[in-house]
């Protein structure tokens, strides 16, 4: 295949600098989901760690490089999970971390960023002004800006999940990956296309935040005016051209799902699998729910990528049958 | 120390026959719990696997031996988790599994036992009549009876958790272990006393099902007339003498906790750690909640040993502040 920006040797090397706590995460068949979904489902669980998402795989690589270079500060924009992970990785290495987030971000994520000792700056609007503000801070302070999905460490850190999936082959046919900025999808996709090209790489995005999917389908960057989804972790509007280029090389398809399916997926993962997940982490199950025929009889892996939720919202989503209207994003 | 029935070489060998899916489970610091508890807390997570409890570590050893001997059938009594695990381990090896359970057992556990293809026989009363009935089936059919905590494989399978904890040393001071029949406590305790005698081994049992704790304190078997706790996985009334003997050698203390603390622990693990746990798996946090002073400043590991809950009961326990009256056991 044509080459992505990612490098397989660097991805293998990344395993050496990532705290082992974040590696070799559980991967297991979840029979209890299968009667409802009509296909074999395995869970790759990225939530059983101190930051409750896969993002530390990338921030460990970033922070390790910064520490090696003697850098003492770093800044990022984040919907919450990257910021929390960077705060964790920075704290252990004596690096000052600043996180810029929308003031409408999930409160539990913001609380954890503060609790981990990072400086948190809140901005109006959605994730895009936060990205601009983080870039301004980096320029002003002369410190490293970590840009999720653009910075190769964030993709190659996430790509270590792909190595773990490839090790488990030939047990599955398809992997379902939450699609936001694209670090997870291009990372895992790169490794699977290199090591297991027969595995179908399918990205899943909310219908309410479809910018990257539209871009992938039209093979050019499509910016959307709004994002309107409960899946805060993937609610971007401005795909990054270089990431789109990589995604075009590694994704076999991208699927858009409805908010009600995301809620149904969260509820199913709680009730059938005993897993608390944030909306982004239910995208794979949502895709299975919306098109049982497509996946019938196949063995699908879904990456459960995060579990950081506001308790009240979570109870509202999973507490009752039906319901689950989308929240308006600003 | 005096010798328990367990053998360290066999415990190491057990790792070779247990499906790797059940080994090397997540072990991680959970900062988000610490502000409330006043001590460092690490989670050893035994729920991210196909049977959502640690019990498969033991049943994998049992089923592997049966398969090696050409045995085609096995029976056990179970509150649900052992039966589910034995059903899983037997299914993969072509062994017919019969499980005897109380008809008052957690419905979700019984459903999973059936779904895994085991024969389920329900009996009146609590766990003790189920044990008698399972023994009768074994005698009548001439098949192996698996007795949880008495059979050395169930203890040595659980003991593999101890190996994983010992590998993580010297990071913690104390391990909190749910105490029921005693397989988990004697297994993990044996390994830690052998490899890390400086680690405090503390068992936790519900005040409503205190038979083994009373027995440990009096150094003789104490049978209780009733068990009255939501922690169905540890609700035994008749400690097994040989298991008590082992427990006396490896446990530094046993603690009894109230039902309201178990519910508070479940709620805290959901809200702060994003973990669904069954009541038995919240016993460690319950102990921390009841005696902050004792554990102040220490680094405690709690083994989150299972997550099989009935959805409605779970929502009732964790859904609202306060509440959580104990359910009467028959």
C-alpha cells in the first residue's frame, strides 16, 4: 500500500516508552452481546487504567520525548481525554502541562485534568477555538503544542493497540474504530493494513459530527459548521488534511450512526457486558445495532476507547429504556 | 511459615493451563478514589473477561485436568460465578457441566450459566443445600465434584492473582480480599506470604455473612444459621475446616463490613472509577470507608473480583444516594 505518515518500527519502539499499565489491555469475546447483535463480538478494553481512555498510549510517547529533550512544559487542546492523559504522563516526568478545553466539555474530564495538577484554561465555543488558543499559548510561551491526530506520537501511540490486535489474529474479521480526529483510526488502521491486510478496518462516527466521514467519502477536507452529538470525544468539525490522507489509505469504510444508537450501545455494554463507557466508546456497538445484516456471522472487534462520563448524564442515558436525545453542542 | 495445602510450583504451573485471557489482568492506581479514602488505592481488575469474575482462573485448571484425564462431565454447586466459569471452561474442552444453584441466586448469573450450555439445577434454600445436591449428583453419576475453596485447583487458580501482585511489588502495603469460601483469600494470601511477607493480607466479609471471619477469629469452625447480605458471592454459612486452617496461616486480619458500606463502595467504584462491580467486589472499598484511620497513608490493593449483577438491583443500589437495605437471604 501507499505509505502513511506512521512508521512501524517507531510504533514497536513506542511500546518501550509507554508505561506497561497502558499496554496489553484486555481483549476478550463477549458472548453476552452476541444474541442481540447476530455476530461474534470481542472487546478491546482501553478503560482499565488511571486515565480511563486509550489516550495515554500517545501522551506517554510525547512526554517521554519531551523529558529526553529536557523540555519542562507542554500544552494541548482537548475535549478532555487527551488532556487528562497528558496531565498524567507529564506529572510523572516533572513536565508542566497546560490543557485548553471548551467550557462545555464533560465536567468529569475537566475535574480529572485539574486533579492531576495540570493548568486548565477554558474557552467559549467548541473544540476548534480551544485548538486555536492552545496554539497561541505554545507560540507565546515557546513550548511544545501537542496536536491530537496531527502529531505523529498521538497516532503511533494509539497504533500500539493495532500491534496487540494483530497478535490475536486470525481470530477476527473486522475492527470497528471510533473516528474523531483520526489518531486511533489511522494508528490501528496502519498496523492492521501492514500486518493483517485481510482485516476490515471500519471507522464509526456520529451522524451529528460527520466531518471526517464526509471528508473520507469525498477524498477532500470537508468542514462542518456544527457538531451536535453526545459523543464529545469525537465531536470535531475541521479534519486535518494529513490525517485524512492517512485515513484514506487505511480505512475500508466509515459509517455514521444516530445518537439513539449510541445510547443503545452504551446501555447494552452496561447491561450485557458490565462496562461503563463514554458515548464515543459505544460507536462500534451502535454500528452493529444499525446494520445487523452487514456484520451477520462475522467476528468483530470493537475498541472500547474511554469511560469518562459525567455521572448524571450517564444515569440519564442508561437508566431507562428508550430516550437519549442528543445534547446540543455550542 | 507453616505450610498451607497450596503449592507454589503448582501455582506457577497453573499459569500454563489457564487461557491467557484470564491472566495478567489490569492493575492500576486509581487516583480518583483517593481523595475520598485518604489512602493510595490500586485496583486489580478481574472482571474484563468472558465470565466477569476471577473464578475462571480456577476452573481452567480443573477443566484442563479433566480433559487430560479424558473425563467428560463435572458438577459443582455455585452462587453463580463458579458455575459460569466452569461452564465456560468446560464448553471449550467438550466437558458436560452441571451446576447446582439456589433458585434465589442472582438471575443474571443463572442466565449466563444456561447460555454457556451448562445444565442448571435449581434447589430451594441457600448455598448449603446446593452443595449437598451437587455432591449427590457426583456420587450418583460417578463424576467429578468441584468444591469451591476445598478443591485445591480453585485455590491455586485464584493464587495466580497473587503472582501478578507480587510482580508489582514493592508498590503497595496491603491487599484487601473478599472472603467467602476462602479460595481467593487463601490463594492470594499463600503467594504473598511466600513471596512478600511484608504485605498485609486482610480479608473482608459482610457482617451479614460472617461465618469464616468468626471461624478465623476463634480458630475453629463456626457455622452460622443465616446469611443475610447482598454480597451473594460470599454468602456461605459453613466454613470448610481445611480452608480455615490455610486461612489461619495466611491472613493477617479479617474485617466485617456493613451492607450500607458495600453499597457505598459499589457506588464509589461506579462514580469515581467507572467500574461496575458486584457487591462482593466492593468489600475492599467498604473496609476503607469504614476505617479511614487504619489505612491512612497506606497503599492498598483491592481485588475487584466480579461484576455479575442483576441490572435492576444494580440500578437500585447505585442509582440514588443513601438507600441500599440488605436483601434477606432465604
